[in-house]
């Protein structure tokens, strides 16, 4: 098991939206879709775009810089099956939203 770290309060990311957070020097994109939270590396692998500032349509986030798209539930790139962006387990507790970072 990795290191569990608080990332945000629940009200910081309303349903259907995304947020960008820095956790231990790493940019994390946090998404709230259908009463579930999903977290992934917040830096697009194409050119470093901010995925947490991208457009969220259902479970698909579109990078605002060059349009790369990922499924936030799995990190899977929408066009290239060989490309899967890192995701993190998410836990909701009484005092906020936590993610698990690898140790």
C-alpha cells in the first residue's frame, strides 16, 4: 500500500468538474463524475498541458492545450490503446478527499 495523502475538501470539486492540486511536488488532476472521484497525473504526456483545467465530458477529459483525451476512470488514452496515463486510488473520508501515492 502506498502513502495516503489528503488532496481536497469535497466542496472544492463539484460534480461534473475537475480541479488541479499539487501534492508532494506532483500535479494531480481530480475529477468528480457521477458521485465518484477520480485522480490522475495532472500533466498531459503530450506537451505538459494541465489536465485538471481540461474540459470534462462524462468520464473523458480533453487537455486544453492540444486536445489529447483520456478516460479519467482508467487513464486510458482515447485513441491510442498503448497509452495509459497514471491514475491514483481515491478515498473519501469525513475530513476530505484522499489519494494514494506510490511510496
